[in-house]
C-alpha cells in the first residue's frame, strides 16, 4: 500500500509517517515546509494546498492508495485574522485533495476538528448538529463537506492535539511545561472543555481506521473529557511540577480574535465499537507517554529550597 501523508512535517503528520513506516507501508510525506533533520526519513515533496496543480503533481508522483490528510491552517486566531488564506488552505485545499483522491481511486482520511460544534450541548456525537463559531471551524467543516462526496472516505474529528516531534511549533502542553519549568504560573480556563489527544495516540487510531472498511464521520480523540484547568493541573502533576501553579480563569478573561466553544468534548463510542483495535488513551496515560518521550529534554522541576 502506498500512503501519502499531507502535512507530513507537522506534529500529527510526523507521527503518522513514522507509524505507517513501522507498519511496513510505503509512505510519502508532502508539506509546505521540509522535515526537520531528526524527523523519520521518508520520501518528501513540497505541497501547496492553495494550488490545485501542486496537489495534482504530488498525487501523480506518488499514485497513492491511501491519503491521510493532516495538513491544515490550524492556528485558530491566525485563521480569524487571515480568513481568505484559511479558506484557501482548509476548504479549497481539501477539495483539491478530495478531487485527486477521486481521480486516483485513493482512500481518504481527513482530520477535522471538535470546533465544528458550538459548544452549547456537549459532549457531542458524530450525528449532532454542527454550528461553527469561528473561521477555522467554518473552513474545516467546508472540508468535511468536500470529503463527504467521496464514497470511501473518513472524516476523523479530533480535539486539543498535543505532543512533541522534532521541529514542530508549540502546543498546549509544551507551552505549559515551558512556563512551569521556569517557575511561572500558567492560566487555564475552567469553562472550556474538550477531549485532549496525544498526537502519537491519534496517529495510531487514524491508521487503524484507514486500513479498515469504515467510512463516514468518526470522533477520534483521547478518552478523557475534561476542562483546560483540570487537564493542565494533571499535566503538572504527571511531570512533577506544582499543580498550584495552574491559575483558574474564565475564557472571557483571555483576549483572542476567534471565539472558542465552551464544551466540545467528543463521544468516542462509535470508534470503540467499530474499530476495537483503536485504543484511545486516558489523559494520565497519554501524558505519561509524553513524559517518557521528553525525558532529558526538559529542565528539572524547580522545588522549594527545603526540598532540594
């Protein structure tokens, strides 16, 4: 099987490429920027999702049987500031990928977001009504509609992605650990809930879905539904920092361009039923996996003088 991973140099894409290779799949990476030197070696090609010809060229070169489409403009506030670019990447770019999958008869797994919901009635199941509150979510939902036109495709909605890979930008947990390592308090919202998902675990679940026979929409996320405040306290505890450095705040206290939904935790019963080999990790177990990956990469926790 020939697998094309779009966004193959991002956090999730790097994990998917690495895992697919370990599974013996012939794997190709395509992205806007080249991989970090320490990233898993895989044939790489540049990919501009805003350019139909660039997408077509990548497909012509690889002729994939399976495409895992992780590439996106995922900075929620940047999407709000640059809506035309967000639509070009997330909506039109996904349409180009879906078109190319149709031409090449390739199975498509598209990574979408919990933010397609408005957060007023969570936790959410796959069949619940969508109502995006920001540009990012609108563009990702448009991508879902393009993918739904394919008979053999999967939309995998995920949430609060975190983890570590060479050369990737920061995310919630890495930002938190950086502050805690410097002994600085970290604000976290008590009124914004979701299903935090370790990138490694998401990659495992995506590949389990991809090699099966399922189609349609699946919620693919971590097994723990929690708010940002409780999750950050748990992360501090797992990594050996003082959980009391986490400061509870309300979302309204954070000034950001894009609105965030309050509770978009995802119900993952359908995934568990249809793909029993996909094992969503609880938050503590996932954070312990990440702690193992980061051993030796983080400063030691700052302890009170009496505990040194």
